[in-house]
C-alpha cells in the first residue's frame, strides 16, 4: 500500500508515537530513536516511494504506520 498526500508534519507525528524524536531541522528533518536515524524531506507532500523507504528504515510495516496516523 502506498500512502499519498502525507505531509512531513504528519509523518513526524506518527513516528513520534513509536519513540522517534526530531534531532535536527532544515530542508530535511532528522529523527532518531537512539538506534535508528531517519531523514525526512521537509515538504508539504512526501513522495510515496520516499515514505515507504522511511517506514522500512523505521522497521515498521505499512499497517503499523497506518495505525499511527
């Protein structure tokens, strides 16, 4: 399942629920949970393929991520 029209804000809020914290902000937002580091583009709309990569890097399934939204 590909997600469309998700802003970086919604992605950050969802990942925060599983322990990720913002560690830097700029053109890209860096998040970490202590063992895994993620880079999220700071856009109104995150590309669905980029988002899928972020979800996989966070070691989540599509369904787990969907529940966090």
